[in-house]
């Protein structure tokens, strides 16, 4: 984790757990010492009890063993509990930040393949499982080796050689696991994204009979993913089997060499059994690490992903709370390129758009399809970041506001309105716990959707979004989205094709809502194809292929358009004459 920036929240969260990890290391040391109990007990039984035939000595030794194993169980329980608590604490501390950071990454369309919430869950599961405990036993392997050397140097050298072979096997398993882990994750992500999008568009898929073709394509991705999984498992499985076999063989070798040493009067018979147990203790952590390499590799990948994700997530500098904006909008040389663009003229989505609006102004943005209206809408509300230029509200750009604070003063109605799983009231309130019932109802009335909501079976408590299956029409969803956009009386309201799914009554409600917003001091910007959407605005901006060709009052722009239309008609009549 060297080189991490000071604001890396994942690195900070890990550093907070230093004391906990230190205690776990201490417990692991005590556990390793107590694990010598069995070997020493066997040594004493064979060399003292059996030779002397003393039952009292046996009972005394066994009583000591019981007490020591009780402490062993206690320390092992405390270690596991602490590891589980650390995993839970990491997921709790970083959960909200991960959710927000992932939303911000999606906003900038970077790092969207990283799932920090999922990686946190992987890390938590690993720390809560047995694999993590076995890793903390590895540093204390030299303790058992030292005891073996005390018993006899030859036995110690044999186990050292065995440990080196086992460690090399573990290293190879790690290399193989890391080699395939990234590829497995990428394949699984692609397959999961395809499945998710197919399910989201199930109605279109089924209506057009695409399910068979999509299933075949999904199966091809599944075959590729499963093949990668099998290839990644092959090497670790072979090494895990070799490690277990080698461990058993090494214990038999220790017994054989020990027997020779006993015959030569260099060690006692009890030392043979003790040495066999000790050799198993030396290899057990390594053996467990090899058998758990899949889980370990997955956790290491999660660790690197989280560290890199938070390392590359922009951290907004400390800002102060600014007063509620009045709605004075200043747009300067706003420019946006397409993804992965080389910033050439042909790849511009929006070029050098500049205009000013005062509180209470209504701006209609018109233009042909693909002229840049939706791009401008996303830039105005901060959903996208411009490549050049900036948007200011009351003289302050978005990055001058505390993270998330400016959003309360902005209302946005996208072309495709998606209601999140929850109640209608929660969606209108933007899931803000500070929103009161009065705020929600006022927004619904402003959007002229209050009566419609009351006619639903559960009113504002009606569940929508996700798999709720609530039968809302496109126009109803659009108007609920409008209520969500206008709650809290935002200073800036941007509506992208707000009447796309509305009927005549809906158009009238939209016009009245825009008039009410402007009368309350909100600055309203409407992206429109249909003239009814701009009936209540006072200014017009014309876009053509991403360029602003006209910005003037509505009367001047429409007057020019009518004059041009009349001239065109006159020319046609003259030709016919």
C-alpha cells in the first residue's frame, strides 16, 4: 500500500484496524505456543508415564493439558471473532463511500467495471472465514522448526526441506491463481452485465423473439467463463493434492528417521511421536494456504481493486457551505467530446456553448435529433463533466460546492425516467429522510400528479420500481419524475423532453408547472421537440450538430422562424404560378 495518496479512504480504513491486527498476531503467537501442548504431552506420556507406570503423573499431565487446551480454544475464538469484526467494520466504514464513489465513477464513465461493494463483501467473507486464521499461523512456523532442531538437528533439516518444497508449491499455486483471476473476473463481469441488460429489456426481447439468440450468445460467454475457471483450478488442484500427499509422506519419513535415531540412542521413543506431530504443525498452515488459494487470490484481487479504485477516485477539496442559489446561470464555452475521442472536430458532441440566464428565466432548447440537447442537459445538471468550459450557479461552479450539496438545488427530468425500488413518496422525496410529507405533496401538486397518486390503491405508499410490477403508464412515471425534479423548489430545473409521454392534459399540466416554477424564482431549461413544451419559456436556444446557432428571446426567434416559413410558402406559390 506504499505510495497511496493521503485521502485514499480504503488505505485509511485499513490503518484504523492496525491495533486489531496487532492483537490478532499476539493471539496467533499464543495459539502457536499452545499448539505445542500435544507434542510435549505425548513426549511425557511415552518417556515418563509408560516407563514409570505412574497413574498420578498421567492424571496430573492430563489436567494441565485440559487447562492449556481451554486457553487454546479461548484464544482461537477471540482471534476469529476479531477477524470477523474487522471485516464487518471495513465493510461498514467503506460501504457508503463505496456506493457514492461508484456512482461518481459511473458519472465520469470511468472505472465502471469495478464493483467496490462486491469487493468489500469478498474481503469481509474472507476475514470471517477460516482461511484468514491459517494465514496468521504461517509467521510462527519457525517456532515449531526450532523445537524440532532442539529434538534433533537431522529431524529439523528434514522438515525445513519439506517446508521449502511446500512453500514452493504454495508460490506456484499463487502464481497460477493470480494469472487466471483477472481473466476470470473480466469474463464473469461481461457475462453478468449481458444478463442484467437482457433481463431489464425482457419485454422487447420476448416481443421480438430474441430470447433464443440471446441465450445462445450467453451460453458462448458461459462456456468461455467456465473454461477459464477450469483452467485456473487445474494447477492449484494438482498442487493441493501434491502438498497433502507430501505432508503425509514427510511424517512417515520423520517416523522412519526417528526410529533410526532411537536405535542409535540419539533420541527417546517419545520424541519420534512428538517430532511427527511437530512436522505436521509446520506444514499445516502452508497446506491450508495452498488449498485455499482460490479464496486468497480472490481476496487479493479485491484488495488491489479497492485500493486502486479509491486511489483513482477524485476526492473533492474541502469546501464551505454556500447559501442557497437564486438561480443565476452562467454557461461558458461548454464543450463535450465523445468517449475515447481524440478531440477532433468530427467527434464533438457539444461545442463552445455559452449563455446567461437570470432567476425566473425559462429557456427552451430546440434542434433536430442528435443536435446535442440531451448532452447539454446532462452537462447543465452535472451528470456529465465538460471537457472544456464550465457551468456556474450564482457564480460558483459545481466543484465549489460540498459533495452532494448542489444536487438539492437542482431538478432534473431525463428523457427516460427510472423510478427506484421504493414507494412513490420516497421517489418524489429523492429518498431524503429530511423531506416532510408537506414537501412531497407540494411537489406532487406542482407537477399536477397529486390526484393521480391518490387514485392508486396505496396512494403515496404505492411501491414502484424494481420488480414491484406496479402498472404505471409512461406518462404517469414521467409526471412522478417531474415531481421528484421540482421538490425543495430547486434554483435550476432542467427538463429533457418532458412531454415525450404526455397527452393533452399532461401538456397543459407541464406548461402550468413551468409557469409556477418560474413565478417562484426557479430557472427552467426545457429540451424540446414539440412546441407545447416551450409554451411557458421566454428564451430560445437553437442547437445544430452540437453548435449554438441562435440564442435570443422567444419572440425574436419565433418571429424569424415564422418569417422564414412565410417566405418559403410565398416562393412555392410563385413557382406554381
